[in-house]
């Protein structure tokens, strides 16, 4: 019996969907609207002086139009949003931060060279002897400028304040300038300060006056002039400023740096400072050791407390187990920043409840915030309180998968509950716990919020060139250099952040390899 054949010809009466169907029109409309929005974002970023971000958004626009506008890339539509998200919010910040680490970017070197050059050339000096108060007299079609002086008042012909450069010849005013009640009020002068800045008053004796204040005009001249070789000459004292692109500053004839500076590439200078400057290397090494110890101890204590409480709550004869579970999970339900601020008050050395209880019972008042050892112990205590509920919840779930017959068999063999736990229960729950422990270590390695809200990195480490505290982690240390130090050394912070990324990446990879080998060995 022959199998039925499938007709390859189109069914009569059924038309292929038109290219201009409603669905395609909606698709093209959405594609056009999103593309126009991205194009507007590109143009706005370019006008705002952010060409790098404009190029990134332009790349997203091209990819979006190419993938969603062409059927050949249909499968790529599902991964494109994820690729864009990873690129913009993970890869780009890491790459840009590393790039900043190779520059002198700081509070003193924020601008570009051309902007710094314009700032120097825009500096002016005011001849106080030529300064005169001025007024605007509204007339039909515009205003007349009035200058007051000891030798009499001067007035200009009518003009229009349109912001265009204008030269106004001044002449004796006669009685017209005496109408002080007709002058434009001061608040309107403030509104027209931009237009007035384009006006030059030409006095009968040849002086040229421009605005030197809200209500005054004087002879104003630039402090610097640019020479043909790019140097700047001071008109007042003849001094010369030379651009030093190796450090991003102008230098005077004595070699002193003249602020502001501009951004330049300094190569490995920031990394050399970290590795070879004793005022930076010493505290950073101490902070690195404390960061690793803090992360390890936090994982150890949160895991230990969480598993212990989970084991206790698994005891069948424990009454009110449901109530205990709710009470022990409450720290996890309260927002972390609230708990941290509450503990900051509890550990207050003078008025905190913890010191009051310790003084009443033992007669001691620990210096939680000024003693480095006690401050570090306090951060671990608070972090354990914040982290144990998560470990407890995981342990309660993993303990359900441990067969009860194993513990009963161990009990019949005479094993104590403690021996049974470490020999039977813990080895069975530790493999599924391992990824969580690794992620908890990485999280605590960069636990910036806890340090900033609880101790702010204090107490400070003495004898450092940069702000560094005994409770600082590498993340908070970098944050203080970037945003809390008066110098705001973004370049140095970028170099430290690059090293942190390399260290954490290497440790995460090592943990991953160790875990994979442990699982493979157990499988054998």
C-alpha cells in the first residue's frame, strides 16, 4: 500500500500574507519609533559632549535595526537584549574603569586640554580706576546706555539688546541722565546680563569699557595671550606658561603646576604608586588582608549560625517551631540599611544600649568605633546578623533531602548527634551549599554598603598618603578615594578597581575549578 503524497502546491484560495499586512505595518512602526528614539539619544549625547556614549548607543541602534529588521537574524532577536545588557552594564563599566586607571583623571584633571586652554585665555583683569556704574534707559525701540562718573554722565544712542556684539559711542548726557526714576530696575539688568556682556562702550577719550559687574563697566583685558608656539604669556607680568602633556598641567617658568589640569594618559603610573609607594602599598596590603578575612569569617559565621539554627528547628520535639522560624527570619525581612543604622546606634560608645548593658554587668565600655580590632569585630557581628537567615533558609531546605535512616543507623552504632552531623549530614548538604558559599564570599568581598553605613571605614590608618581606614574593604577604600577624598583621584581608584576585578575574578575561577574537581572526585 503506497503512502499518501503531500501536495507541494499552494492551496487554492489561500493567499500569502502581504508585505503590507497589519502585522508588518505594526512591526515596522515599532521598529521606526525605537530607532528614532535611539537616534535622538545619540544626537543628545553628542551635543552634551559625550561622544563615547553616543558611539555606544549608535552601535545598539545599528544592531537593533539590523537584527529586528531582517528575517535572516530571527534567532538573534532572543539573545540581543541580553547581549546589549551585558555589554552596557557589565563589560563597558569594567573596560572604562580599567581605562581610567591608566589616566590622571582626578578633581584637578577633569577637563580636556582645549577646555583648560580656554579657561586660561578667558581670565581677565579689571582696571578699577576706569570703573563706572551704568544704567539702562528704556526708550522707544530699545535702550540707551548711561554711564555715571565724577566728570559727568555719558549716554549712548538708542540700541537694541539682542546679544550681538555692539560698540556704543558715548557722549555727554545733558539733563537726560538725571531721570533716575526712568532707569531699568536692577532685576531687569540681571535678566539682560548676557546681552549687556556683548556691549562695548566707547568713551570720548578713547577708552573701551565692558561689563565688569552687574551694575558696573570698566576697562577689562585678558590676562593671558596665546603665542604662535602654543605658550601662554601673562600680559601683566610677562610670565610664560608651557603645557606639560606628561602630567596634564601648564607649568610656569619656575616649574610649578598651574591649575586646572587636563586628562592625559599616564601609563602604569597609578599601578606603580599602588605597588611601590609605601604610603599606598602598606595600607592597601592591610586592607586587602582584612577584606579576605572579613569575607571568609562572614561566610563561616553566617553558614555556621544558619545551619545550627536550621538543625535545631528540625528537631521534632521542639515546641513552637513555627514561631521560632518566623522570629529568626525577621532579620532577613527588614531592609539591610535599616538594620545597619540600628546597630550603629546600639554600638554607640557613649549612649548605645550594648555598652550600657556591658557597663552594668561587667563594668566595661568597649571602644567599638575607635579601636581597630573592636571595630572589625563589630562589622563581623553585624554582618553575621544580616546574613544568617539566608543560610538558615537554605539549610532548612537541604536538610529535608537528607535521609533520616542514616542518622538512625548512626545512632544504633553508638554515634553521638554531633558525630552524626559532621560525618553524615554535613557532607551531604555541603555540595549543594558550595555555589552559595562562593557567591556569599564574592558578595562580602565587595560589601560596600555595610562599611559605609556602619563605620565609614574608620578608624583611619595613621601615616597614609590617601584616606584608608582599619575597617575599609577594597571596595569602600576605592569609593573613599574616588568620592570622599578632597583630591578625588579617579585614576588611582580605577587602577585599584582593576586590581580588585582581577583578584576577585581569579578567586572565583579558582573556587569554580576546585568545586568542579570536588564534584568529579565524588562522582568517581
